[in-house]
């Protein structure tokens, strides 16, 4: 265990974790809702400050980040745990494992440490220096904090991001955006990009399906943008849950008004999984209609994910519509950018290109 950041001491040796908006009040011997922050004798510790459950190499397009170092490789790390409990989580086996039982919508309490299963067994000890050294050895351009929620392994992410930045690597979060402003302000100077899941534009959906509230996520997304971190947003379209046209218009309007029309929006196809195994896959026409809504709202870059759709992953110039970057299956096929601009009309394209 390592000392945790962001908590307040309370009476009777309880603590309040202030890392994410759950603001868990954790009794001695209990864990926060994420499953990996524990109160020991009135002090908060992290169980994942020095170990990872995954270290992999991914194309940057898998994050997905389409306007950030296209064609590069990201050294991706994760730990167990998550501060949400999304019923469609594709990585539920590691995100929910330290919580003592499968995620249940009626029970998201802080559990005794004694109930913790041997979920830490597969994890491997890791240090920021070793992670960075491996990323460099594998010729990656960045370190990605991903697969589960990087907020809950904040201490490891922060130390690694500092070491990566010093070594000339970029840092990126793939995140649900459920983080307190103070924590985001602390790590933002070391972050270069983030793909943030904006899972819905309805608070009722977040509470029912994800175990969180919408407003803190919107505030965090705005703050990422204000702090100068390059952001792209992803929305998983679940049939009959968050794919109604008005909601999508509201979401697209938020992006344009609050963030800017050059922020990319990734619309991702849902496939049955975890506790939504009986929900059908997203129809292709739903994805196409959602993309039209985004473009009609004035967004310049709207992409389709988890689906083979010709042109759905391509980056086109918003001025002349020439295809500037061609992709297929999260793989960059061709990059025609010239000095960060369209080669046909010289229109600059927003992003981090080198």
C-alpha cells in the first residue's frame, strides 16, 4: 500500500476521499467505492500505487485519439478498480474485481477490506521509472493511462506522467471524467491529451446505468479544455437508452458551445456485454443518424467507432472536404497532412500532430 493523495480526516478515524465526486466517507478498514482506496487507522492508502494489471502497446487510434500523433504507438497501463459501475463495461473483470462482488445497481457502498477477494494476485509490481523505460524501449511516443479509470490510480499515474514528461514522452488519459477539479489541476500540467467518455447527456442515465452524476463530468470536461489538454469525446450509443435524437442534439450543442466545434466526437457502436448482454447491438442507421446530427450542429469532426463504415474513421478537411487522414479498423492508412494543414486548400486542422 502507498499513501493516498486527496483526503480529509474526520471524527472516529474516518476519512473523506476527495479524489472523485463520490466524496466517499470511509470508515477504518473499509475501501472507497472504487475498491482500491482503503482507510487504515484514520489514514487513506492506495492499493494500486505500485502495481498494474496491464501493460500493453496500442495504436493511438485505439484510444481513440484521431487528432493526436496519428500513426504513433501508446504504451498503455492500467490497474484494477473504477469509480463507476457501468452496466456495459467491456473491462468489468478488472474494473469491478476489487469491489468484493460484481457491480450491482442497488449496492455501491464502501466495503470492508476483509471482503476484498484475492484480486491483486495477478497484478505486477510497477514503478514509474520502469514503465517509462519500457515505453522508450518499445519506441512508443506516449504513455496512456487507460482500460480502467486512471483517476483511481492517480498516485501512480501522476508519478509516471512526471517521469514520462521528463523523458520526452507524451501522456494521455482515457477517462470517464469523474474527477474532482483539484486533482485534475494537479495532473493537467503533465497531460497532453485525453479521450473522455461522455456516456450520455442525461443525469438519469448516468445514475441508472453508470452509478454517477452527469454535472461533475461536464465540469471536468470544460476544465480539461480550459487547462490546455487536447480532448476528444466518445459516446457509446446504446439502443433505447441514450440514442434519442433530442439528447444527441443537446450533447452536440454542448460540445460546440462549451468546448468548440473543432473538438472531435467519436460515436461508438454498442455490442451486448456484461449486464447488458440482452441489449441488441446499435443499428448502423442509428450511428449514421447520430453523425448527421453532430455535423448539422456544426461540429467539424464526427467519427464512427466499433463499426466498419467506409469513411467513418477518416479525417476530412472542414473547408474543402478533402480526405486528409485515412483510417480503417483503428489503423492509420494514409496521412496527407502537410504542416498541420490540408494539402489541398492549406486549411489548418486542429490537433496535436507532432
